[in-house]
C-alpha cells in the first residue's frame, strides 16, 4: 500500500541522506532510513532549542501556513514555533469545523491558499484522507498534522525521538499502546513507525475500541491491561476520544478507568524502568491517573512536547529546503 | 423504414442458446428473420445490408438498476444523457430507480418519467416506483395503480426497507400485483457511520467500516418474510459470499427470490479505495477478494440472475471531498459490457452466459419481453466485438457524470452499434470526431 507517501512520491530512493518525498502524509510507506534521517536531524534541533538564541535562518523567506480544520493548541503552536525558529514566516489559519462541512470548501480553501505561494501547508482535518486530497491540489509541500482516524506522523516521530533519547534505541523495545486505538490516528502512526524501527508493539483496549483487522498490523492484541503491560518498556496511553464517538463504546468512564486507566497498580506489570507516554491532551482520571502522569521519573509526557518542536523543525527543513533543488521543482 | 439485414454476424441469443454465424433481418422495427440461413434478395426487396464483419450480434442489453437524475438533479444526468450513455454501452432497456427529486411514489410522477423517457426515445425505460411514500420506509405507495401505470417493481432505491413489518406487508401486497420488491440489502444500523468494507484496509485508512455481515443479515431476515408471505423478492447488488450462499439456499428451497450484482463487485475489491479514491466509494462498499470471487462464482453458477450497472451519476462536488463525505456510486452504463466481458476473458463464464445475465436474466425478473432475438420481437440489438482492447476513458462518456473507478483502465470489449426498434441509435463509425481515433485503443 502506498497511501502514506502518495501522492507525488519522489522517484529517488531512500538512502538515509535525505527525506526523499515531497509531502509527509503518513508514516506508512516510509523506510527505516527515512525515519532515522528525520530523527537524527531533530536530535540536533533539540540542542538548538535549549540555547538562549533559538533562531536559525534555514527557512528565511519561506512561508508556512498552518491550516487547522480541527481545534488544536499544542500541535499548532508546536508547528508555529518550529517554523519561526527556522526563520520562516508562519501564518495560522483556523477554520472552524462547523463552517467547513462541505468538501468543496476544503478544495476551494486549498486552491486559495495555493495561489498565495506558500512553501508548506500544515494541515489538520477531522476526516481521514482530507490531507491527501488537499495534497493532490496544491503545489507546495503538505504536512499531515492529523487527519481523522488515519495518521498523525509528526506525533509518531516525536514519540520515537523521546523514546530514543531515553532508551538509546527503538529496536527490540516492547511498547504497549493502550486505549482508544479505534479512533486514534496517533496509534496508527505509532504502530507503523515502531514496527518499521523494529520495536514490538502490543495494543491494549476493550474490543469495542479496537478496529477490525488491527492484528494484521503485526501487533499483539490484549484486552487485559496487566497482561498487556507485562514486561513492557514503554506504556503509551491514548486519549479516549469521546468527540469522535457516535454511540456508546464503553459503559462508563468509571468502568473504563477501572479496567484501562493507568495507575501505579496496573503499571506494576510493566518493567520497573518502563516509561509512560501520552500524546495529550490528557483526560486525568479517565485513561491516566494524575499521580502517574506527573511522576517525573517515569513520565515522558513533558519531554514529548519538547521533542515535538524539534521533530517539526526537522520535517519542515527536510521538506521545504528540498524544494530549492532545481530537479525537485516540478514534482 | 427500409428493412435492414445484419449479415455475417455471430448471433448470440441466450433465450434459445443460439451461438452461431448468421444474420438478422429487421422489418418495421421488429425481427423478421433470424438464424444461420437468412436469404434475402437485397436489391429486389430494397433491403439495407449491414455487414457485421463476424462481430457478435446480441439482443440489446437490459440494465435493471439505473439511477436517473432527472427530475431534480439534471446537472448530473438528464434523461437525454442517460439514454445516450445507455446506447453507447449497448443497453436498450433500462429500469430506473425512484430516488429522484421529487421521489417517484405517485402515479402522476411515474407517468411523467415514462413520458420524459419516451420523448427521448432511444431506449425502453421502465421505472420502478417507490415502495414506501417518500422512501421513508413507513407507508406503502399505491402499488396497484402504480403497477398498472407501468411500474416494473417496487423499491426504496438506495435505502434499505428496514422495518420488518413494512417489508412483510410490501411483499404480501406486491405479490397480488405480480411485481417484485427490490431491496437494498444492508442492515442500516450497522452501516450508519461506515463508508468502507470493515477490515484491514479500512483500518489502515482510518475509515469507519461496514461489516460484510450487514448484507446477509438483511437478506436472511427478508427471506424469512418471503417464506411467510410467498412474495417476490429481489436483492439488489449482492456483494458478499454469505449473501450469495443464503440466496442459493433459498432458491434451492423454491422461494421466489432473485438477485443481481454490479460489475464493480466482481471486477474490483476493497483495495480500489486505497489513496482515498472516492470514485470507488459505492454502496454497499467494495468487499474483500474472497467476496469478489464469490460474486463471480455466483454469477457463473446462476445464483446471481443478472448484472446491473447500478449506474449512479455523481458530480465532481460530490466526489472531490474527503472519502467519508463523498457520495457513493459509479457511472456504469458505458462500461457495463466491457467489464462484464472480463468474466469471459478470465475464463469464469462462457460468453453466452454473460450475455444471458445482461439480457434475459434481468428481463425475466421484471417480466419484460426485451432481451431476445425472437421473430416478431422488437429489434433491439447490440453489435459488439468481445475481444477488442479498449482503454476506458471517462472523459468520452456520454453520461454527464464521469465518476468511474475504471477510468484509464484497460478492458476488452467494444460496442460498435446499438439498434433500438430497428433504428440505429448508436454507431461507432459515425460518431463525431475522428472515428479512426475512436476505434483504435487510446494507448495503441
């Protein structure tokens, strides 16, 4: 399946020396060396972001547009900072979902923005595939900042960077992804990325929150939290996405927390040095207990946010500067 | 009109299992003679002679499931463009769904559609009437009077008749007027949010799925009601192995049950939606490869009685949107024959059997005369070349809508001429533009 990187996949190969595609629409379809390349670059930006002077000039004169059809604070801010720290001009456009119900408006919006010659569009949309559609219509690079229940590639990259910096590797790690996998784009991107990098992934959720065919992604499926967490290195919690749910998937928040909420009790099953992650925003007391979330020894949650800026800088740099190469112009 | 002799043809008539070299003589719009030995003194009788050059001459195709968009949505399809598309595809008889605006649930509206169709007059159009008022699934329409005015069946179009009591009464009442009730077999509560076949592909794409069992659930329920009422039941566009099995068993049991399928259910599987190709969004959704094979097998063994295009014109605005928001449906009239012939080319079925599913099969379900090469029958004919390579080009469709998942795909089978009541209504040679370019495959 080529869906992650199409449309407009570049003809050149991944050789680990650059990111070979025009867009970043998903993790599915990327190679290990593509991911390594982005993570290595991002690692450098972490240091840059910790200096007093955080600004570089890589993207000077370039325009980035954050086009968000769905509410977001952290992802949008993260992309905005990333763009600005690289010296680019960043415009934020939030289009409320209610006024954009019709798809032609999506394409119209895309065409309008395209006419302003941006160098990159960062897009979030509530429908799976919407970012794909948009990427087919514009001339600039498109970065998927989350589309429906499909993918959220920069989240998976920042998660991988956070893990890699703490554990020194991704390969061979046991990662448990817990919670609402069915509605989660974060889960899909993470499953793809971790599998590509050689980690072993299990998903832990009640059957109603697991999408059909998930076992075909090469993951181990668990319905019992303690068995699912047994011996794992990373516990990745997902947000219960009540806003995407139509109808009842779990009986109550109380029951959900009882069986699937992460607390110290359930965490005991994991390795003693297991790390806890959450893509945010957290529903404290729903999928994660505050005590666990704020445990500075084990929680990677704040680090994830920090890595987010670095990863997005790496992605923007890879996609936007690549356009200066003359052979890339017409793709 | 001068009599016309179609000579040097490979005659295909599924009704008599005729597959032989021969000729057809058409006089006054009807078949005057047919068979291997038609001898005419062309000059003396003033007969126009058309040399078919060994191509296949079959009864004009009967497409029992077509959505027209007139009245109401003429920007997607008009009766004129619909009929032009039909004859370009070799189709001379259509049955149209009632889901227009206004909905065809009343005698006056039904007669309006019939008149509209007759004014264009390139094909037979047999409208279905709505089974329930306003397609709401509640109150039955005036079935007796509608049947008398020419409704060939009753259906709620692209909506399932969900209420079991309503379905029971429809089957009972329709049996009195001798017309089938045609179901869109899908349990609506299982399909409510879905837009793709449930499974790995939908999950990878992050799309909400519809489980395959939504189809057989509705069919099994309806079959129980058929047992109860002894009604005539037809399941439209079956797409799953389980549903086909259920119908196979019901037929063995002797129930008055028939079904059809559409070309995309045996020519494509769920992978056609990868990259969010909204042109492959159909209802029911494209299924797994195992189901696709079961559909082909069901056609081959006769469980599936007919191939219908399920022609559903959609404009760009309905399709150039995120997948879940896209309207389902494909335009199918102009690819019906070529895609169906794929079953012959891949060895699944004999040519005569495929033509049967496209002519006498649907004709029998609807109680129509059409679809035979019989002496005295209207001369509705299609002349085609089954082996001819083509590349499907939606931009050349006569249909006003271009939503075909087969656009750009190679296929084999080309319609050369379509004859309706003795009159040539489509002739590839006299098409506008460069006929040579049309005749040759676009890719050469």
